[in-house]
C-alpha cells in the first residue's frame, strides 16, 4: 500500500531530540529524510551506549534516515546544502538561534530561493530578544516554564522523567509540517513555521496558569494525586502493593464506596458529599480509604475495581513496562546493524500494513554513510544524493 508521504524529501539539519523526532515521524510515513550532520555528528549519538553500543535516543529517532556530513559554513558546503534544500519538500532545523541565518540560510533566503518549501525552525525560546540566546535543554525548559514546579511530591520539585518538552516540540512541529503540506496541495505555497520548546510547555501549562491568574492560585505538587479531583491517587493494600484509582463523578464515588470498599456510608458522609468537599478533606478521605484497604490484598481490590467499572492502574516500573501485555514492539537496527526491539509507532492504520513493511528493516545511519567517496577518497558533495545515488540505509523489502 502507498505510504502517505511517499516521494517527498525532507532535509533536516538536526540534533538531539526535537527536530529528529519531527523528521522521524515524516520518515515513518514514507518520506525520504536526509540528516545533515557536522563532522563530529549529532551529539545525541553519544548520549549513552544502551542500544547495544549505540545511543538509545539516536536509535529511537533516526531509523531509516540518510546521514551526510556538511560544513555549510564553507563555500562548497553551502553549495551542497543548497543543492539538497532546493530539491526538498521540507527543511527542518534546530540549531542555535541565528546559526543558519549567519551562514546564508535564513528565512528570507529560503523563501526567496524555494517559494514552495516548507521550512520548520525549532528553537528553545522562539524570537524573544531576552531569551533567544539562552540554552534550552529539556530540563531547563521544564524549569523555566513552571512545569517542574507542579511536578514531583509535596516536599520536592520534580523533573518529568522523559524529555517531555523536546518530545512535545517535535510532535507539534510534525503536526504543523503536515498542515503546511496540506495547504501547499491547494495553492502551491510554502511556509516558514517556528516552534519553540517554551511555547509548547507554556501552552500545556494553560490550566495551572488560569488558576494562578484568575483562581485561588496555582496547583501545589501532589505526587501521584490529582490536585483537583478526589479520590484520584495511589493507595496501598495490605501486602504493600500500590494501586492508582480515579473517580470522575458521583456515580463512580458511590460504587467505589458500596461495591469496592463495602462502606456505603462513606458515600453520604457530609465531609465527602461531592468532589469539592472530598478535595478539601483529602487527608481524612485518604485515611478512611487506606484503613479499609489495609485489610485487602491487591488482587481482590483490583478485581473489585474491574468488576464495578472503577478506573485504576498498577504503579509499574520500567521492568513492568518491558513485559506489559499492551506493549507493542518493532525491530530497530543500530548503526552497526544490530537489531533490538523497541516500542512500536503509536498510530495503527487499521487493516493496512504499509508501516510494518516500511519499518521492518530500517536502521539508524552511521555518521556520513551517505556521503559518496570519490576515487581520491575525499568526500564528494552530497548533491549526488539528489538523484538518489547515495547509499540508502533504508533496506525496505
């Protein structure tokens, strides 16, 4: 079956997580992705060695891409990069603010020379004069945006445990690129899209910000408890196993009390009569529930929750994720061709198998493995890739 972006070419001057994730999603949909790297390569190549000697980040985000080394600050390098860009549908970059503009690849130059090109710039703080020169690694943005301030437990501020701002920026960029490609189908016009990690995190912080600006103040850190819904948190059964439960309405609250906890009187206790009351009396509520659960085991508790349609979840660690019954995996290759199973793409096209076929044999590219060697062993300009003469690491079929 036809892959949605079959025949499209993406050139990405990318590093780390945000831009590589955006281009990885385009590659997953069938686009050809040419990854432009500096001589020492994307520094994410060296983040760790967990993927059988390669970086876990790099293997995850670079399956099936082609790698070329270009020093675009030189005359020949700039010529090579222009050759690739002029043949591309999409150009992505997440270098430091101004780096490509100083080399002659600014927004104006790109729009003038390539009017139908979709350009996507990913930055830390956008065009803010005060912040544009600030380094914007994921944890720094979590802190600057206030996201970290509402994460963690009551006594300790906490980092979201994955690179959530990077990932969010990459996903947002991917969606924006697809919007621009759809518009181009109608009128042929290109676009320049700007996405910043901070803007993404700030938009996610809308609800806490509204509470701060117009309500009673921002939510406090609650650990594994919801700040404005109760009971919605972790409870421990008699053998010490934690279960997370969530009550969303009064019908569920009454079923929890009468059918699961077998304490129907709690549902009508004036302290817990509605959600606002339960939130204000959370400590007393939790004490009541915890006392009951100290006489139950996790298997009995969870079966009752399931039988009576009460939302719950196990508080798993990464080892439990690895064996989870809902976890789907796909095979991924590292830069030396070793294969390892990683989580599958989160979108399933029902009754279509093009994604399985397109991803089954991909691997992450070795640095510069799509630069063509000339007879004198020097690196030939990557413009030779335009006609598809470069060796492709995508071994589909």
